[in-house]
C-alpha cells in the first residue's frame, strides 16, 4: 500500500503518485504496519548527498550516495539494510527541489559519481514511484555528474523513455542458484541481463557489481555459467566498470541474519573479523575468489575497468599489482574521471 | 493513592510473587485492583493484617517492582506474562523501559522464558544475558533448547560469556545439530578452511619449539606480518630465547613460505 503524508502534497513526485496509484493519506507513519510492501511518501528535509562512509583501512572509491529512498521491497538474506535501517517499510523523501539543490552543489566543482542504490534498490519500485523521471533530468544538466541507478530488478520501462546522457545503470549479479537461495523477490539473472542489454542498446552506460560474492559448493561452475551468459549477451563497449567484492558484514547484520527464519547456509564458512571489525572470508579464500572473478572477466573483456570494493591494498597488490590509493586518488581510475 | 491497614478475606498470593528474593516490608502489602486483592510484598510473613493500597494495575506493577533492587531475567519474564494477563502495555512499565525492552520482539523474547525447561530458567534466575541473546533463544526449537539446557547442566552453570558464545554458535549451527545430543566432549563444526587450519597448525608447532617466545598474527592474517611475544623474567631466559630462535629459524622461514603459499604474505 502507498501512504502519503500531506506535508508532501506540493512535491511533483507525490502529485504523480496520487494521480496514478491508489493511496492512503496519513499524517503519522508510526501507525503503518512496518512491512516491505508499504511505501510512505513524505517531505523529510535532510542532507541527502553523502560520501560513502568507507573506512581508512580498506580502499574506498569516493562514491557518493543520494539517500532519497530508504528501504527495499526485495528481501536478500545478506542485505545490509537489515542492520542499517530501523524500519522495513520504504520511505521516499519527496523534497525534489532540495535534492536538486544538493546534487547541483555537489557537482558544481568536481566530477562526482552519485547513486541512489545504497539505502534502497534504485529501480525496484520505479513503476510506482518513478524517481527516475525526476532525477534523470537533474543529472543530465550536470556534466560533472554520473548518476547511477543500482538494481537487482528488471524494472527499466521508465528509463526507455528518458535521455541516457549522464546516467549509468548497474546490476548486482550472482549466479541463479544464489539468487534463488538468498535474493528473494528479485529479478532472475536472465531478466537482469536482458534489462542491461536493452538499456545498453538505448545508449545507457551500464555496469555490474559482483558484490557480494558468496562462496558456495561449486562456486566456480556457477560463476562460469553466469559469465557465459554475461559475455554472450552484453557488449563490453557499453560496460563502464565492474566492481568485485566478497560478502562482508558488521556484527549487527550477522545478528539479523541469524534471526531470519531460514538461516542463510552460506554463513557456514570460514569467516574472520577484518580490520574494520566486519566479518569477512578468511583472507586467503577471499583473494582466491576475487582473483578468479577478476581473471575470468579480464580474460574476456580486456578494456573494462574492474575494481575491488572496500578491499585492502595488499589484496589489490596481490591480485593486480597496484594500490589504487584512497578516495580521490582511487576515483581517478574510473572512466568518468 | 488510597491506603489503609486491614484484613482481607481472599488474596491472590501468587500473581505478584515473581522473584526468588524477598521484597521486604514490615507489613505485607496488598494492591486492590478492580476488586481483586494482589499481595505484592511480605510473602514470607504470617499476618492477618495487610497494608491495602487501591491502585490501577499499572501502578500495582510499578509499585511491586520498586521493592526489589534487581530482578532476574526469569522474574522479568513472569512480570511480562502477568502484565499481558492484566492488559498492560509493556511500554508503560518502568522496569521494562529501564532494561531497554522497548520493542515487541524483545518483549516477546522475555515472555517466552517461563516456558523454557528448568535448567535454562534456573540459569536465567541467577545470571544475566544480553537482550540480543534472549532474542536468539526465542527462535530456537525445543531440541536446540534442550541441547543448551544440557550444556548448562553438564558444565555446572558456565559463565555468562561462555553461554553467550555457546548460544551464538547454536544459532549458527542450529540446522547441523538436529539429531545430536549434547555431551561434554561436543564441539561445534570447525568452519576453518584447509589453508586456515594448515597455518594455525604450523603456528602451534613452531610455538612449541620456541618457548618462552610465541609468534602469532593478531589480525586474522589481514595484514602480512607476524608478531613475536616474549617475556624475560631472568637473564637466562633471554639466552634460551636467542638460542631457540636461532635453532628454529628455518621453521619460521618456512612459516613465511606457508603464508606466501596462501596469499597471506
């Protein structure tokens, strides 16, 4: 159900939703059942643009997040939102003018990579709350900006009618066996790749996140199948970058995962506490899977920029012999920079 | 709050008797709530006379709790069940606020404790556990709870820290111990990879050779280094240290090679 706070009536986002979807007007969101199926539109003035928190210990690429939407209809067993957000419902901030001002301010001097996929899936509810229709025109007026919609959906209909100029759409990819076990309610691997192919043919830059890599029996075989599909369906020239990282989790996320009715089986593995306090695969294993995925991609796609998200410089050095440096220095490696 | 001294014919002496420790008062106190008399203190005192206080059910709970310095988890569980019967919202009860029991899932985790088997209840009447651990307990099935009860019993009421760690492991392994009965030599499955075990074993062997020194990596091998620790309480220990280190330098060099083999150095 869609709930609308009257404080957002003036927002074009709210006007659109009120015109096109059934909704309930409600002053107090605390009375709404806290459920992933519920969407709440409200004005919630805030600082919406944030640098990725990162850590000083692991290499951070200086990505920026636009926290316009908090909550996700998908139910991935490993989702960090289980630890980050105190609610399950999806809250959408409707303060488009304020958000525009903040994006413009962030992009006025420096090139910036910004995306709405940290506290939500960027496109999962775009057919109901079409933020793409409002964010893309803003992004396309700012040539310092590359705006990323990060998704596990195939919900791209709105994007087909919009200008792809400064826009990048990315998909988080995992083998179908992991999607079935751990990425509940998301689009299948085939659907994600078909959506990526369609948008790339429309002129969108696309990207892929192999994040989180999850160790399961038959890991290489499953990922090989995925790569066969990826390489046969997608033209390398449309791929802006690929990120790779293995599953990692703060204590709070592990607790949330343990409390899930069905225990995620992949937790039965060799995890140790990393330098940032998060649980990660034992480093030796981690390097083995990161190296495998990196080699597999770079063997086929020689041009695409591949990076490791939140990894130690020793891991970078071990696998590809470079240290990307921290934040701004790291960001210089991206094609957009 | 109205109160008076007097006799009472029919008293509910059990509902508010939720703690092992005794709530002291010179005269037993009885709360009159909706024409029902609940004794809240002085359960051990033989008396025909009571201090009768006329209050609503919430005030009765808050008053009863105020007589105790600290209530056990089991007592809190009994109170959780009592307030449910009395139709009180736990968010209004002072003791639950003070224990950070502010969301339904934690409150429910407390409420269910009275249904656990006796050794777990006894443990929770004597020792405290974090709310998160109680929440974990609340989703375990009866077999896994029995497994925990046996662990507590056979290990003579282990420390809180040991129980917290054991319950964390139970949560992670709950699917794997379905047909297992706890015995003292039980060990949870070793999740370490072959590489990890190989390195740990090698380290144990080296450390036997270089006593009183010890080598280790204190960040789970995230950084490519090894630490060396040794304490010299006598000059002769220093000589022994140098000698053993020298005798075993190849072993230590081999350890670096092993780290390299597994991409850790």
